[in-house]
């Protein structure tokens, strides 16, 4: 056991990796990102939500502000990826550029909130950006039902989220599953979030950590 623990510590410290936490609004991404960063000693990168200059306008008038919002997110996420690619230590990121494109932006387009012209401009910009970055070493997908998402959204009490339609969350959930299981080409670890409370239950967090140890370091694979 001591030898295994020493190997575990060496494995964590010797690898420089890029870890991502993916999931719908209210799935618990930020909380898990923070907990895992603290456990492993990784640097956490969080999505700039509270300081986004378009977000409140977007929820008031989605069609008017969709393109502005999506381009802003794309710019911010690409900047993060460039920083991550230069890092000499492991970074764990709350939401990725890929979700922004294949889930949120495409959902806005299909709902009629972006014109074909804006969509083509956006996708051309994204495809050019992808020449400069790499996929995460592991993407942790927090899969949650709509009632679970709604409960978390209500608890955190962000005013601009309280008028969010259930249909919007349902559409995003479907797109997340399609993106993760049909379109994304990297390594994924799915976590069914509804039955877990890793913030308040250490055993739930330990289950996730055991799976990460196995997937990334080949350790404790019998758990």
C-alpha cells in the first residue's frame, strides 16, 4: 500500500496535463473543478460568467445578443487554451471551447437565434483556432437531469438564470449527449451527477477521484 501511494504521488507530479470538466448549466462543474484542483494540486481555470459583459443582455433578448455572446465566449476560451498549452503544470478547466461551439452555439443557431451568415463566420474562426490547440487529456462529463439542473440553478440564485426555460435546458442536455458520445474524439469520463453530492459527501468525491486515478495514472483500477 505504501509503495502504491508513492507511485500515485509520483504519477501526479510527473505529468503535465490538461483536464476539462464539462456539463450543462447547474451541473456542478465549478464545484468539482475547485475540489479536484485542491485535491491534486492542479491549477483551476474557471469560466468568466460574472464578468461577462453580454450575459444579462443575452437572457433578456437571446436573438439580439446570441452572436455577441458566442464570440465573446469563443475569444475567452481560446485565450485560456493558449495559456494552457504553454503551462508547465496541470490545469483543470471549467467548461471547454468545444462545448461552447458544439452545444451552446449550435443550439442557438437551431433555435433561430443566429443567422447562417453569423454561423459561418463563427465556425470559420473556430476552425482556424483549432490549428493551435490540443484536446484535453481527460474530459469529465457531468451528466444531469433537468430537475437536478433546475434545483442547482435555483439554489445559487443568479438573477439572470431564474427565467431560463425548461425547454432550453432540455435542448442543451440532448446536445451534450450528442457532442460527448458522437462528435468528440478525446478521452471522456462520464459522471452521473443526480445521485452524487461531492460537495457535502466525501465518499462521493472519493469515487470520482478513484476513477480519475485509474484513467490518468493506471492506479487503483480495482475500485
